[in-house]
């Protein structure tokens, strides 16, 4: 990376920087292993040569500690050698849509939006709204937002899929439990160099933003619709008052969706057996159920249940995400060793 001919090649530097970052953990483990191996050798030599019983006793205790650390380090190495998701360090674009359940589904979509934005705040990530379609009762039929932060995709990718909620809606006079759903898409945000889009590939329309407030919502045409002609993909952004900002956000959404489509084609080339083990978080898959009367959240991939729905919906997602990280690592290890 320090070579002059490489330094002037921006795309090459980006690729090498990512490769270097992926090697840092392995190098760190290697250095720790070398240090422990030297300690182990010194202690074993001390046990052979020393006649001081008290010193021998201390050396034996220290040797057990070093050996335990070596075992832990070996497990870390196994995990570090697993193939990494190349998107893990990317920012994300999250799209939440209400599913079955009418007004209650849109309210649940709003609850999920709050959970993810609060989680992002706790991680010190930046959140920026991109597009939204509010419902009459204060929820969202659709909401799209960007989360910028190191490792955002590595944590939030487990949220992709259908979320089901079982609770008594505020609008339900008879106290009956309803089941509703919301769909979450988490798109890794690619760099411009990852997705090549030619100017002739796009049709860009400018129009007046819609929404609550009638004709006074936006007197100036600032909403942007971009159609990617080769694929037919369409994105709309109208939440900003600036046409330029709406266009920037719409292009980011389009790149993310084109990148996702390419990723899905890549996954289709992977063997069915591997796909079954690692999962592909299809939007049609029901991944989690939130049972409010029993204060229980069940993740259907790990078959684990968690309590404390108010805490989780206020951003306390780490326990659930950590369990999914461990579950995926275990499956990946089984696949590699099998």
C-alpha cells in the first residue's frame, strides 16, 4: 500500500485496505500465541531445572493458566479463520414495511424503527431518514433509513426477514390478541466503485412530495424518483426539502438494491446444503415472534426465547444479536469441519 504506483490508484487502495483490515485479527492472535508459547516453554524449563519447591509450585499454577489461555486462543483462531462476510463493515440501509394486520402492522413497523434507531444511538452510529410513508394512526406503512457506523451490517444483518407480533392492539375494544407482521430489509451500502451505473441507465423524475398536509406539504418540486432502466428497479426519496439531497439518497438506495440483487445471484451459485446452514435471510422467512402478553421474544433460527420486550424495543438488542452471532459461527464451524 505504500508503493507510489498503488497510492495513486484509489480502487486498488480500497481493496488492499479491506484485505489488510481482515488480516489484523489473525496477526494479533499470532502475536499472542507466540508470547504464550514462549511463556509455556520458559515455565516448562523452570520446572525441569529448579529445585526450589515453592517456585516449582508457582510455576505449575502459572503453567495451567497459560495452557488454559492457549485453549481459548485456539478457539478464537478457529473463528478468525472462518470466511468473513465481506459486507460486515459496511453502513446499511434499513427498509421496514408493514405486513399483514392493517393499522396494527404499521404501528409495529414504527416500534421496530424505534428499536433500531435507539440501538444505533447506543452504538454511537449515525441515523438518517431517507424515505417514509406514515400511516393515519402514527405508524409507518414504509420507512427507509440509513445507519452509518463501523460494523453496522455485521450486527443488523440478522434482522432481515419477517417479524411477527402478537398483542392486543390499542384500537381493539374487546381485548383480543391480534397477530401482525412487518418486513425488515437490511441492505449493505456499497461504495460507488462496487456498483457501476451509467448515466444512460437511469430515468430521473422530479415531482412534488406527497403525504399528510395536502398541497402545502411541499410547494417546490423536490421529490425524486429514479428508475434503473436495465433492471426496472425504482426508488423514491422525498423526505428532504432539497432536491439535491433527495437525489443523493435515492442513488444510495438504488446502489444498495442493485448490490443486493448481485449478492443474491452470488448466493444462488452456492450449494443448497451450505445455504441451508448459513441461511440467506429471505424477506419471506419468519425470523422472530414478539409475544406481548407473555413478555417473550422467540427467535425461530436459534429457537431461543428472551424476556423484556420493552427493553428490547428501546434498543436492547445485543443479547439477541450475540446469540445469533454465536449460532452462525457454530454452523459455519460445523460446515468447515464437516
